[in-house]
C-alpha cells in the first residue's frame, strides 16, 4: 500500500471518529494510530525498541 493510500485511510478514520464520536474519539483514534504506526515500524525492522529506552551517554550532556 502506498503512503498516500495509507494517509487517505488514516484521514478518513479520523474524520469518521471526529464526526460520529466527538473530539475525544478523534484523539483516541489518533493516539492509537500513532502507537500502531510505531509498532508496525518496529515489526518491519525500521526501528529498534532500544532506540526508545536508551539512556543518555555521558558525552551528550548539554550545559
């Protein structure tokens, strides 16, 4: 599926959620969509889970 088609489907889902369920449903669908996107990227191998849980290294301090 192309990114344009995926964006179209996501936009339609958010539109339906906002129209029929209100703003809270819109936010819930958007948040779950973002979580699903990240999980999908991890399962595809584009992201590593350690990227989210890695601590700061000593040389990265600012200030």
